[in-house]
């Protein structure tokens, strides 16, 4: 809900979030339409392709639930449980394990590529999740590595109190003044660059790099 107290930044953020809901909904409807067309035409549907399309629907649904709660100050928290129940039943029908991997891995600071598939799009990003999906399911050669998920970003932001500091910089900003926008952007960038890396996150990244280096040396 938009109020008179909303700053231009708040309004811009809410519009972007609302667009995210619309985009996720439209994408889901397109996939459902494709699946319905397969059924009407009587065409056989490859199990891997079906799993991928259904996974995309599950990811889009999660995005809609998440963004809706962000827009409404967590007004519909019960939707997460409903989402988990339905997605678990769907995965069971597809022959996948019913454990909610998103919830399990959200607390991880490092996720190896070998553990990622297309269902992790909302955690590590769509590009990484898709790349790992084709690597692990289709066997297409993709360089090994690891992803730093949203949980690590949140830890970094909270450790340095960056969200509050950035919000203060954004208060009262004139979005028509390009010079002011450049200055604020520069200050925000410097805040992030100079921020201290949480020890736990630094150690997790260091261990992952050492493991990759050892694996690379072994392969050579």
C-alpha cells in the first residue's frame, strides 16, 4: 500500500517489487499454458523437461509469496507454509525428495555447484542455477565452482549495518538531479567497498577456494 509517507525511493522499490510479482505470475501462466498444450496435443513429455518446467513454476511461486510479504510487511506469513506443503507434494509426484532444499540451504554461506539445480534460482540467481542445472543434469562441461547465496549477502549487510546507512543516504534524494544521484551512488559504493567482511563468511570463502585449488591440482 502506498502512503503519503513513502519516499520516492520507497515508491520506486514498491513498483519494482510489484513488477516482479507480475513477471513471475506471467512466466508461470506461460509454462502452465505450454504444459496444457502438450496434454491437448497428446505429445509425450520428457520427464526431465517436465521436472524443469514444474521447478520453474515452484520457483516463480516462491518469488510471488516472498515479494508479496515484503510489500505488506509480512502480512501473509502463512503462505510460506502453504507453499512448502504444496511444493513438497508436487516434488513427491515427480519422484524427487520432499525436503525443502531452499530452507535447508538458506543458512549456508557457500553452496558448491554440484549441489545446485534450477530450483535454487531465488537463492543464487537464475544464471548460476541454470548453468549448474545443465552441468549436473545434462552433463555439459561447465567449470566447477561455488555460489555465494543471499544468506551471505544478508550477513555482510547486517554485520556492517549497511542497510540502515544506505537508507539514510537515500532519504530526501532528488531523483531528477543526476549529479546528486552520482554522488550518492559513489558514497554507497564506498560504504560497501570499505565494509568489513564477516569472519565466518571470510573463512567459508577461503575454505571453498582451498578445496577448489586442491581439486584442480589433483586433476592436473
